[in-house]
């Protein structure tokens, strides 16, 4: 396994991060335990979850994934060996603390305390804001349209609240998710000016089908040591090749929930996938591993978040750290990006 520093902290996190959003929906607790055991045994020390998981988000599965992780901690006694990240929900459904903005002092404290109970721990290593309260581009939205009057909690107030929670010992570090270059830069600026906690990471999408993070955000990540935790590096499984030629494998995410996820279905995306598949075939590589390794190699990335529903998938994903992508392969990958730039943002 490979490791990088989380932000400017002294924490060494594995460059493969164990994603958990299927636990409690597509995966049972037993299957989740098997995944945690295998990941732990193979030196994956960084795990990511969220209060809103399992996905797709539903009232009856809200918090279920955190509960499963907490049960594993109780059984394994390995909490101190895992660097644990979770997230507080952004503005969302009414069944999460009444809906509306969530980053005020009351909601943040309630969210942290409830996550700690479900996770059966007394601290969270990395606490992330899941998506912005303000109206901006995230979850694949393009074409920014500015709208005044959108009410959200001031960044300074959010950081001040999180500072108090850090000082209480309940969380160690903080990060962002689904954030823009402006949002990250403002949080970092305020942290410096007001001597408040800094954002150590940004969890945004990044894959061969969506390299938009490279524009703007990548420079900030490198210069400010606030690296990307790349989610959807396999584009909901499209970059494994399993959906090629219109295939819909039984119990796959797109077979179960395809009507809810259109992000990776574009025509250009499908054509790009075929070309990436051909590169992998040409060099006798597994498309999944090629796709993950490309992400891991990026200097602005701290860790690549994988999400597996089977042990076979998990083993393939983790083994990706050991493959080699030479400059010739990377050049060919970059040529496809020129033909089909970010087809699935």
C-alpha cells in the first residue's frame, strides 16, 4: 500500500480509501465486515462514510452505514488503527434535522454527537461538509448562474463552530466535499486571517470521465496542501467495463438504481469508455486498475475512494496500487481526454 499525508497533518493515509456508501443497502452488515477485515489486513487505514449513507439516501437507511462501522469497531477493537472520515449532510430532506441549512452551531453539534453514537467512538479523524449550503455547481451541474439572496451560514461562523468541536476532542480535522475553487479558497483564506481550523481535504468526483478538478482546484490542492479525496473514480462502475454494450449486470448499481443516476450515461462518455477499454486491452491491463492507478498518480490527490459490493471487486481495487502506468500509457490516456474532454462532469 502507498501512503500520503492528509493535508498538512502528521496523519499518513492510504492512497486507497475504503468507501462505504453501499453498506446497509446493497451490502449486508456481514459483507461490510468482510470488506473491513480484508481492507484492514491489506493496509488500507483510511475509511470514508457519511451520516446520510446508505445510498441512495432514504429515511429508513439514514445512518445505517455508520452503525455498521460502529459495530465493527466494537467487535474488532481496531478503532485506533483506522483513520475515519465522515460527513455532515448539507441542506436536504426534512428527515435530517428538519431539513434546510445544516452548518449552524446547533445542527453541527447534533450531527457530530449522533455520528459518534452510531460509530461507537469518541472521536472522528476527518469531519467533512458534504455539500455547500449556497447555490453553486456540484453533483454534475454545469453553467454557473449566480443568484443573490441565497441564505447560508457564514464561512467564519462554520469554522468557529468546528473549532469549538475540535477543541472538545470530538473531531480532529475538517474537510470539504462537492466544493468549488471559490469555496475552498475562501475557507482557507478565513482560516489564515482568523486563525481558525483549515480544510485539510476536498472530496470531489474525479475519474477518466471527469477530470474537471484539474482546472482551478488542483492548483489550490497542491499549493495549499488540501488534497483531493477522489470519489467515483470508476464512474459508478462504468470504468470497470461491466456496462459496455448496454450490459446491466444483476444487482449492479445501474441495474438497481439506474433511473436515479444519469451522470455517466452520456454518448461521449460511452465512446470514451470504449477507447479507455482498448488502451487497457492493448497493454494487458485491467480497466478498473488502470482507471484507479491513473487517479492515484495525480499530485493533487491524497487518496482514491473505492466502493465495492463484492470481495472480488474489493481485491481488484486494492491491488491497483501495485500496477505500473508508464508515460506511454498516460500519454495515450491523455489523448482520449482531448477527444472527449470531461464527458461526464
